[in-house]
């Protein structure tokens, strides 16, 4: 679980860096709204659940932000950004982590 926690923290840090970039006008695949309103809150909630050992049942574990990036936002899977790669890894690991 420690490696999973570290990956969540790395994703949060990367998202915060990207958020700063968007506010400075630096374009990227993720938008300020995606980062601020969906991805960061979900990652923070996941970290809280992990730290309190209160993960949902295995069949209920998925990241909305991964699903949105993949289907709704149309992020580029052929040349994925670091955020997309991390969300993919977290989503896959989240499904299988032992609580």
C-alpha cells in the first residue's frame, strides 16, 4: 500500500504543478477545471480513504477522472501525458489493492 500511496502523492503533486501552469496560461492536455474540480478532489479523497483504511468494496473501485480522461475529455492515448499514465496506473492498482 505504501507504493500506491506514494503514487497518489506523486499524482497530486503533478496535478498541482499543472494547475499552476494552466493559471499562468501554459496549455496542456488537462484543463484547470478538470484538475481543480475532478482530478485533485478525487485523488485527495482516495488518499484519505487509503489512510483511514476505508476503501470501498473491490467492485466499486474505479477513478472517475481516469474514465473521463479516457472517454469524455478525449485525452491522447497514443502520446499520453504523465498525468494520464499515472491515472491509468492508479485506476488499475486501485481495483486490485488489498484493503
